[in-house]
């Protein structure tokens, strides 16, 4: 029997977003995806694509105006878009403008999209909001401070929002994936250092990130977690997915010294 729930997935043309979209479509959901350039993917995917740039309020307003002109109920929002990828560079040489771009997409983009659906879900008195966070939203990663900051900010935002809207039967969950082999490894922006003191450790960290992503599995387990959330009447807040997603935050919590020592050893910092 066809599943008649309607789902919107931001950033649905690659990586985790595409994996989720394909899985939910195959399960019978009515799936809408978004892309900044949907015309590039015309006829490529079985689900409908809407144009959306999460860093633009005008684009968000236009996208959701179009969406709600053709549907009556949105059952699930999956806030996944992170178009800036992951920036790798030391804090000292990363400009404020570069840092702001990272947060404007990863954090403020998620906020814009969430605020756009809240009036509709509140009126419906039901819905699920699922955000793609990261394991680095639970601990810091050297030379990716602003990416980690954006994911930490998402954790605080969605933890607080969950309390505010629970009485409307709107459930909030955050995916906390570890390393998965997605396009983030190709879109990662490496900010070069000109400060000699940073060169060796920054290069070692870049190599560690590249190798870890290349050796990681495909993101299908994240799609499995999304399906589990949707099918649950009372989903929990946090859903760690993948290798290290449970152990590393726990290790940092019980002994930051051991966590730091192990991370430095593996990354050769």
C-alpha cells in the first residue's frame, strides 16, 4: 500500500540527502527535494525538485510558497542542506567572512527552513522535523572550528525548539552521523596557511580527513535512521549513526584528556 505521507528534503541531489530521498521514495512517500539548481537534474530523479538556496530568505519564501500551493499537509521536513561543504583551516587565518558563510548555510539555513514550516505544522497539529547534524556537533575538530561551530549551534537550536513545539504534536530529531563517503570530501574547502607554525599539523589533519572520508561507507544507514524516526510515534531527539558516533562523544564526556590524546595520535597532530 502506498505511503501517503509528504516529505520535503533540502539538499536532495547528492550524498546523505539523495540517499534519504531515494529510500523514502522507494517506500512510497510523496517526496519533494530541493536544489539551488534544479534544472541541472531535470529528469534525473523520480521525485520532484524545487529550487531553494537556504542562505537566501527570499528563496526560502518562494520555495515554501510554491510547495504549500500544491500540498495541503507536510508531514516531515528533513533539513539537510549544507551547500558550503566543510571548511578546513586554522582559526587565525580563516576570515570572519568565510566563517559567516559557513554558519549562514549550515546553521541559519536550517533555521530559515524550520521557521518556514512551523506555522503550517502548528496549524496541522502534527509533523516531524529531522535535521542532519553531525558527530562534530558534539565535539570539536581541529582546523574545522567554524564547521563544528555551525553543527554545535544546530544542536542548541533544535534541543530548545523541541520543548517549544512538543505540545503541538511536532517532533524534533537530529541525526548525528559520523564519517560517511559523500560529496563533502570533494566539496571540502581547504584554506591554505601561510603561518609556518600551523603547516605540519594542518596538513596532517587535512590528510586524516580525506583518508577517513574515502574509507567510510555509503550513507544508507542514515536513510535507515530517518525511516525509523518517521515510523516512530514518539521519536527521540538524538540519532547517532555510523562508526564512532556514539563512542567518541561519550569518551570526550567522561575523559576529555583521553579523547584529546587519542585524536592527536590518530591525526598525527
